[in-house]
C-alpha cells in the first residue's frame, strides 16, 4: 500500500509540472485531465495486478519452504532407519560367522546345540510393560538340539558346556527399552535405554556362560520396560554350544 501511494503521488506531481499546464483552454484542460485520470486509473489497475502477483509469489514461496522442511524431515527419518538396518545387518553377519565357525570346528561326535529366534512371527508386536516379563521369541530361525522352547521362551541346556548367547532389543522412547538375560532366575547381562527425546533406540549384548545340563536361560523385560518387533527382526535371542564339558 505504501508503494502504491508513493507511485500515485509521484505521477500526480509529474502531471502538475508538465510543461504547458495551465496555458491551455478550458476544453483542452478538461480533455487533458480526462486522459491523465484514465492513465492513472490504468496504472492503478496494473499496480493492483502486480500486488496480487506478488502475494501469489509469496504464498508459493511459503509452500515451497514447507515442502523443503517436510522433505528434510523425511530424509532424516530414512537415514535413521537405514542406520538401524545397518546395525541389524552387522549383528546378523556376526551371528552367521559364529555359526559357520561352530560348524567348521565342531566334531562329528560332539553334541550340536544352536538356536536363533525373533520376537514377532507375524505383524507388529509391542511387548510390555507387563507383570509376566519373560520374553517369548515366537519366530524360530533354527533350533538344532531342540534346546529352545518357543512356547515359553526358555532355553534349557541339554548338556554341560560353555554356551554363547547374544540378543538385541529395539523400542521407542515412551518407555524403558531393553531386556535382561537370566540364568536360573539370576541376572547375567542386559541392555537398557531410558525414555529420551530420541524416536527409537536399539541395543545388543552377548556373553559366554558355563551351564550344567538342565540350566535355563531366557530373557526378561525391565520393570516398566517395553520392546518392539516385526518381521524385520529387531528384537532377537540366539545361542549355541561352544565347548561341551
């Protein structure tokens, strides 16, 4: 509006100082004024059009900025998911190498015991908080020696020996995320992440335990803890016999 007023005042000033103004006859002045008024009206219409165009440009710029912000947010989310998948792939590769090593070094007469499972066997699952904190890993990838029970989530050692166990947990920031590896109801190792501003967290841990035949190993949630899983296998539990004794 300030720009429009300034332009109109400038045009009016130019009209008033135009050479010959006031020296024409009444009819000439009347016609001249009529022309100038028409000219000013045309200029004002064009100015209004220019202002509408400027408003449209500003609105378009605002929408473009909002789109850029949304794309930036989505890229950050994709990068986070990619990082999570890389971590899961790394842990999977480590587990596969350990299994290959076990295969290569095991004697034919030695007992063969190994299992690997993830929490969800279909869809998505949020486990916890709950009173029964034992995690039951339903999707069984392998269970050589049948030491793992997918109905209870408990691994029972079939023979004396040194056993390797590993697990990973994944969850969101609304609850404590993590779990505890238990041996005969005794806390061994764990993962833990308290509620935070992060969207999600993942952790993993591993241990070698000396077990006697009949010893039980399983996973429990922390108090008020919660984990998440789907068919991507974010929350897992694995173990195998390293050395019979």
